[in-house]
C-alpha cells in the first residue's frame, strides 16, 4: 500500500505508476461503470415490464448491443469511435422489438421473457453469421462475446461514462414516476401520469445504460438480474431507494466477480463473464422455481 501511495502522489514516473494509471485504474472504473449501468438498466426493465425476471441479458438487450457493435467493427472498422452509439442503437432496437412482440401477443409477464429469449437468439444468430463471413473483424471477439474487463483504455471508459452517469441521473430523478407506473397502467393514468411517454423514456434510458456498458465490457450477463433482486431484499420495491442502492451494489458485484476471475486460476485469468454466468444461471433457475405456479408468470 505504501508503494502504491508513493507512486500515485509522487511526480516521478515509475513502473508501478504506469501499471496503476494505464491498467488498474481503467479496469476498476470499467468494472464499476459496467455494474452500475447494467444494474440500473435491470431495475428499469423490471419496473416497466412488470416482470422481475427481465434483465438486459435475458430479454435480448445485450444481444442487440452486441450485434450492432460487431457489425460496426466488421463493416465500418474506421468508425470504431462510434461503438457506444452503435451499442445504444442495438439495445434500443432489441428493447422495442421485445416490447412490441409482447404487446402484440398479449403482453403477459411471461410473454415478455419468452419474446426476449426469441429475439436474443435471432440477434445472436446474426452476430455469429457476421463473425463467420467476416472472420478478420478487428476486435477481441471472444472477450467481447463472453464479457471481459481486460484491455480497456481510459479513453473508452471516459467516453461511455458520460452516457451511464446521465442514464443514472435520469433514473434517479424519475424514480417516483417509476413507482407510479409500477402500480399499473390504469392506476398510473388515473393519477395523472402520461404512461406512454414515461414508459418510452424508461425504455430508452434502460437501452442507453445497457448499450453503454456493453460497448466496452462485452456481453456480460445476469448483473441486471441479480443486483436488483438483492437490492429489493434490503430496501423493498421503492425505486427512490432501490436505484441508488443498485448503483452501489452493481459496482461492488462486478468488481468482486472481476477479482475472482483474476485470482481463481492465477496466473491465468478467466473472462469475468464466465464467473457471472456461473452465479447468474443458478440464480435465474432459483427465481423460476420459487415462482412456480404463481400468477406473476401467467
């Protein structure tokens, strides 16, 4: 710790200082921002859809971001600086595709999840096709598809951080309106809430948060499912308290998973997406089993 503090606050260049500012600090900020973006996105999606099984990775938001990001890298390699914009547009496309299908077929809570699985599979197939026909795509494909916090630059983190912080700010400011919308469309409208407008704002914000996180971290999953549920166990359903708590829990969760990924098989490193899948898969099964026969899945 003494060496680290001396390297950070001294004016001299050293190997330790280079490692901290060029490797460790960008990775730490990346992990925190990705956790924050995906966690708050999960809260928004669950509130708007009325389904606590919804999350960016499960209903296809991550898959949409991944498709547009890889398509940009494959067909427009000179436009790599627009990766966050492509990821956002992909997430937005997936969100409205899932929500449109669910509304068309009855918009039941389970239908939203099934629509998301179908859209996610469809978009992932397009992603695989691009990588098959354009094998020299200029990006670390495996790290992106699995999800990894390694190799990110401070410029990438800085660019996406603005979008994530803006999305979090919008979510916090409108958290009371999100509570009203969660009461049901008829009740919210009776209380004077413009339900169509606010639903659109929340979906776009969820897409912005998830797309920004995916743009530099890859397709890490289950953060937006696990963290909101953990938050609700602590503070309940009130989004005014849940969203700030998920900001803290999301960053801590992704950093914890990253530490496990780095030290579990040291000196080899697992992509953090593998660790999250090991944790998230059983958690998703638990949620399904705990709701067996309940009307929330009708």
